């Protein structure tokens, strides 16, 4: 059974699916036109990057791609609500969050081409926010207790920082989820848990993950608040995160459930043959980018041909970034995928390194393609 945000009375929303919106709530956000436009541009850029990445994968240029269309508001709004010194520990498909935090598109693509991440603890304070406080974490659920532990450490060291960690509806079935939330509640940690309920974990639907109506309802069991928010409304995800970040600074965690829907396949390796096109249609009608446009036109933040021009510019940037990422990947030694994983690599890592190098010698870049 697919869930729709409008079915829940308690679900927070500022912009309705038809584009109408709550004027007072928008005014209370106190966002200037530049910021309102930036949220839009980040979502459009994420969509353009998604399309380019998928197309390059289909052409055999990229070995793998995770899909994110329709999820942009759940990724961009929370990222915009964080301060520069705050952390955002993301999952695999949150391109919009990385874009909003300023990570160059080329670097996002290089992560998927080569496992590239900028991470240097020696120079951490001189680095840009996206370099020092925005990792991709791909081992499902592990990021939850890691973030609680990280923020406990930062708190003990006296830093005034908040850590936001994203986890999926599937990831929330792991014991890691319980450990992380319990730890944060007990130790009063400056953490925000963002549960991205996109209603699928590869081919497993959300009603096979939980018998409860919402994930937000779990929060009181850990001693803090849970909030359900319409995940296709970028201003609602922004507002809920803003509030949660303020509370986190006072040692009070929050669980935010952003209810949305994964319209794309899980990844480029997924045949996506376990659901019907009919199921996707209501979510195309709830598209987060289209929904936000009416408000921006009304307020004069967008005019006439702006959406088309913004989209074209985003597509151009995605194409250029892909070209330079592919060129950079060619220059990098394939061995770099093993760097900075282990301080003392176990023997099987050395074996894998040898195997990859032998394949690379025989097949060149094709060694990286599936
Ligand atoms: C520990 C671990 N097990 C399995 C996988 C393979 N895997 C990648 S994503 C995914 C599904 C996760 O679903 P969900 O948490 O809902 O996140 P979503 O992909 O929907 O964003 C799985 C099983 C993995 N990356 N890590
Ligand atoms: Mg999911």
C-alpha cells in the first residue's frame, strides 16, 4: 500500500500538491528571494545531474548510478537548514543535498566513478563544508550510530555543531537505527535524524518494513519528538529541519520523517519490474520542482522563461561536469579506490588491489564498467 502525505492530519506542509501555499508560513520562514531561488536551482540541478548520470550509465560510460528523481525536496530542504559547521551524513542518492552544500558536480560524479571523497582530518578546519562534513555512507544504516558517536565526541570536545544523519525506510529496520536513536536520546546529543521514507528499499515496499503508520511515531520511545513532513515540499522539509537543528543545539534530538516516493528505479542495476506505472502517476503529479514553481512565480522570484533557462544551464553544467569527471578518472590511478578505507589494510584488500590492477592492465577503463 502506497502512503500519501495528505492522508495524515499531522503531516506538515507549506505547499500543497496543486501548488497553493500557506502565505503566513512562507513569511514566517523569513527567507530572502535569493535563498528561495537557490532551493529551486539546487533541485533542478539535481534532476539534471540525475538524467546525465543515468544516460552515461546507459551508454557504458559510468558503471553504476543511483536514481533520485522526485526526492529532491527531501534532500535539498534539510541541507539548506544546516549551518556551515554542521555535519550532514548522507546516503547514496542525495545529490540535491550535496549540491545545496556546495559540492562541485564533478566531485559527486567522481564518487560514483572512483569512490572519490575529499577527506583530510589534518586540514579539516580549512576545508569547505562539503569537504569536511558531508560524507556519502553506503553501508545501509551504519551512519546512524556513527553519527551519534561522532556528535558525542564533538560535544565532549566542546564544539557547537549539529549532526544531521539521513536513513531510509529500509535502513530503519536495522538494529543500528535503534542503537543510534537510543544513544542520542540518553546522551542528549546534538543530532537530527532524517528518515527518508521513499517507500521502497530496492524492491521491498514500506509495509514489509514496518506495521506502524509512521516512522515519526517511534521517536517518543527514545524520549524525543518525531515530526512527519511532506517530503515533496521543499519549504516544509526546510522548516522542520531548521527547528530540529535549533533544538539539537540544546541537546534535544528530533526524528523527522520525510514522506515521499522513489519514482526512479533503485539504481541503474535494478529492472524495476515489481511495481506498475500506475503507481508512479500520482507521484509525477506531486513533483517537488513543479509544486514549488507557482510560489516562486507569485512572489516574482521566477519570471517568464526562467525555468527553461535554469534547466538548460543545469543540463549544461551537468554535461561539462561529466566530461571533466571522466577525464579526471582516466588520469587517476585505479588503486586510489582503496585509499583511506583502512589504516592497516587486511590481506584481502591487497588481493583485490592486485586483481583490479591486472584487470585494468588488460581492459583499461572497461575494468570499472559493469
Ligand atoms: C549493509 C548493507 N546491506 C545491503 C546493502 C545494499 N543496499 C543498498 S541500498 C539498499 C536499500 C536501502 O533502502 P532504504 O534504506 O529504504 O534507502 P533507499 O535506497 O530507499 O534510499 C540496500 C539493501 C548495503 N548498501 N549495505
Ligand atoms: Mg527507501
